[in-house]
């Protein structure tokens, strides 16, 4: 796991020039302090273990061979690209053997060459993210290495097939994964304090990937311990797994809006169509909400587009946190969001919409010395009551949203009648019933 992409707060006056040269200065103060502390701790650990380590040619050769395998994996998959945000890869297959087979200083150094290669050959990002990723991975690997070496004195025991050393290696690999994930998760949460810990820690898919990384890393460590030349046989399957993992992430990224992490308009429409077909077949209720941020242009004009992006991300996170796992939420474009609520009737849809309006109204995004607050307006449509397919429901919810805007914003509206399919241009009639806050 590597560090996430953070959204900067737009600095002003003399700070702007510094932030242009040093993007880290544009981040939240808590995030800056945390990142600097982790990097400083990593540098101290490198200095301490470098002084106390006796460098041997065999260790240097093993380290070079493992880093070369990692470099080959990166080069073989670089044309696929790398998704933005927190990304997953199988480079732990090469970092774990370093931690288990070599002195701790090598575990601290191993992320550096591969992160430089990722920066130069795959996707260039701001330098502090790569530096922090290297520090987080290095500290996690160093902790696993120190524990393994203190418990298993003879490192060749890992290659004898004995159960105890292998179990200890598995435990140390698990420690590496937990520490690395925790360090990255704290940074991600500091960058977006309104986000849920569940979004930056484990879900079922991430846990499965961690188990795969752990197993592959242990197998590569045993193979490398038996004979360094056997890495030639271990490299192709790891490379194939790496390509498959990146391809799956890029496919998921193609369905996701990059600023909010929600479904983009096309992906949301596909999933909404599927839910509507299912609801029509089973006879269940279904509701659709269109949510619009009030006076969002003022936010961009006053604080800049970077703060505007933070507001979008905050609203998206708040909406997602108030919905069920199977509700379908996406960004429809600009400052509009769409929510599909399976098995929701009028009462439930109105309650959800009002809860979103209340929670987003209490949300605050820091911008320099100010706190940016916004309100939302929402239009609600119910299947069979206001339409029978996605086009009709969107048209009904859009009319209700238009009425909410006309009546002063910061409110919820429902259509008062069945909305026919639009047949041509013209002013939208006021067919909505307002729900005053």
C-alpha cells in the first residue's frame, strides 16, 4: 500500500509561493506534523542500524537481486499505469524477504529505490508522498525484521521446512502488513478528517489482498533462502499477479469519480438501471434523490477550486456515511450528486434526504483561518409514484430540485404529480411540494 493523494488547501499571500514550491505546506497542520515525524523516525532508524550493522557481500548481493526483481515487476507493468489515491501492489513480495533474510537496515532501505523508480517510470506525484511511503514501508519492514531476527537466531531455519520458523515468519509478515496499513491510514485520515476509518483501513477485498501478499512474500523468502538463482522462477508468477492486481484497480478507477471517490455518472446509471429492473420485477419500492450544493460557485470564487474540491469530497463522504451499503450513490457532474435508495418508500426517502441536509449543513471545511460551510437542496422521486424508469425518475427529481432552488434553497422537495417524459425544451413547471427545513 502506498500513500494517498491529498487535496491541498489553497494558501494565500506569501504562503502561496512557498506552497507552490513545497506542496506539503498546503496540507493540514496535523498531517504535516505526522508526515515529518514518520520520516524523521525512519531516518533515525536508518542511521542507528547502519552504524550497528556489519555489511557482508552475500547480504548486499541478496538485497540487490530482490530489488532487481522489484524493478523488473515495475517495468513490466508500468504501461498499465497506476490508479490515483491509495493504491495496492505486490512489491511486498520483495520487501518481505529483505526483512526476513537480511539485517534490519536493508528493510529500511529497500523501499527507497523502488519508490524512486515508481516516481520516475510509472506516475510522477509530489515528492513528499513518495518519501512518506518509503518511510512507512521501511519502518514496518524494520519492525518485522527486528522481531524475526530476535526470535529466530539462525536465519537458515526458514529454508529447512520446519514449522516453527515459518509460523514466526508469517506472524512477522502480518506485523509488517498491519503497521504499514496503520501508518498509511493515519495519514489518509489526517488528510480527510471527515472520512470513516473503515474507508482507509481494511475491507474484505483489502484483507484478501493482504493475505495474498503475505503468502507470496513468505514463498519468495523461502525460495531466495534456498538459492538466490531460484528468484528467476519466482519472478514470472509474481509479475503476472502484479499485472492482474493493477488491471483490476484501473478498471475500478474507470468507474469512479476522482474528486469524490463515488461512482461517476456512467457507472451510477448502469447500477441504477440494474436496481430499477430488479425493483420492477419484485414489486419493491425504490427512491431517487438528486442533491445539489447551494451556491457552490461562491465557494470556488472565494476560496479557490482546491478548497472547492475539498468541499465536494467532504459532501461525498458525508453522503456515503449516512447511507446503507447497498444504496447507489454517485456524482452526477459539477456539484450534483445522485442517490438511489432500494426498498425505500416516501417516508424513508424523505427521512434520508432530511438527514443528509442536516448533516451536510453542520459540515465545516478548514480554509486558512476560515471554516467553509455549505447547504444542500434535494429533489426526491419515488418509483411507480413519479415514474417507472430511470429517465422519468431523474426528470421528476430534477423538477423537485428546481422547485427547491426557486423557494430559497436548503430544503427538500418532492414532486406533487406524475411527471411525463420531457417532449421538448421550455421552462420547467413547478410540480414539486416543498419540505421546509
